[in-house]
C-alpha cells in the first residue's frame, strides 16, 4: 500500500490529526511501542512522523520503523530528516531508499547538535541549514526519481515562540520564508502552550506571504519531570503561569499532574479547532494513553470524523 502525498492528505482531511513517534532504542522499547500501536491506529491519524537522530544506528532504526509502519498499511509514516552529520552520498541513498519503499513525505529539520560532539559547528556541515535539505530533496523530485511525479511532500519546522539560536525574530521569519520558497509543502510547529502565540505567529506568516498549511504542535505534560525536560529540549518555550500554578498545586500527585496536562492540551486543541487550525500534531513520547484521553475530551475517540471532509 502506497503512502499518501501530503497534498492528498490535506485535500482529504479538513483538519489533519497526526502523531510523532521516536524510534525505539532497545528491544524492550520496541515491544512497548508495538503494544501501543494498536491504540494509535484506532485514533485514525492523518499521518505519523518518526524522529531521526545523528547516529548511524538511530538513523537505521528510523528507517526500519518507517518501513514497518508503511508495510502494515495502518499508519501513514513521515520520516524526519536532519542536517546533522549528513553527507551528500548518504542523503541520496536515504532518499532513494524511501522512494523505493513508496514513502511519500519527509519532514525536514535542522536538528540538534550530537550530545557527544565537542565544539560542534553546524556551519561546517554539508547542509548547514534546513533550507539546504529542502533544496536537495526538491532537486531529487525534479529529477523524476520518485514514483509519484510530484516527488516527496516536504515538511519544515516552524517556531511560534522563536528559535533560541536566532533571537532576531524578523530574521527567523526570513529563514522560514526561504524554506517555503525552496519547495516546502507544509509547516509543523514546535510545541507551545499558549495559543495566542500561535495565532500571532500565523499572522506574521501572512505578512511574509508564507501561505502553506501550518500544523500546530501540541504536547501534553504528563509529569513535572516531563515539563522540565521539555524546557531543556525546546528552549524558549513558555509555560504560562496559569499552567505552572495548576501543575505545582498537584506536584506531589503524579496522576493529578497528568490530568492537568491532558486537560490543558485538550483546551488548547478545542480552541485551535474553533479557530479553524489546519492540523494538530501530537508529540506523543511514544505514549498512547494521554493522546487517547485528549481525543476523548474532544468528543471523539476515533479520529474525530466530524472534522474530516
């Protein structure tokens, strides 16, 4: 079964609902994710994305998971691709493999520095910026090397609250504009916890004539430790005082903290739907329970058919 090109997914679904997985790092983790895939499948997402690391073994796990998901025919996988430690010949091989397996879409991000890399300099990479990957994938498409004449659908990252490495917000919008002009088909945002930030960012995109679909990234907080880890991973993300107050009120009750996180994410999603958001992308941390509960809070436990065309 061939995957659907993002343009077809966007035409089919009035509002896309999608999940992010990361490739399991052990046999135990693989078994755990396999047990949860059925729950994710029951929610009938528009697609699922699979993260991608800098190391060779992590990249192979990404490829293996993407091919496995595609082979099952139940979840439409979108692999991530990063600039970090990416060599031109390796990139060409990766694109050719995905094309051969009829993978239709790729989500391009610059990527974080490897944890064990001392003095890492992204400027020294073969592809210093995400726009360089977008251009390379676009050239692959233009060469007719994919079975779909449109080639790969290309997604890029957006940062409603700014990127820590680019404090100049005007320059950051220039970077996003460059990625869209180079051939991106859609934008998936970094997680955020205040919808007003997302709406303002969308208006900024309009000013820059960045008019491709924008999918909002949502991650439910499931514990204090998770919130602190989010703050490290997504530097610059703001946790509103109202949310922090709720979390700290129940900080000694893990179940209550998770309830607060799910409720907050549910309120975000309902508000986004009320404002006609083009899509919502859930950062799941490979856990299906919180995502299921958000779906239930939104009034449907099976893919929210009411927002499908």
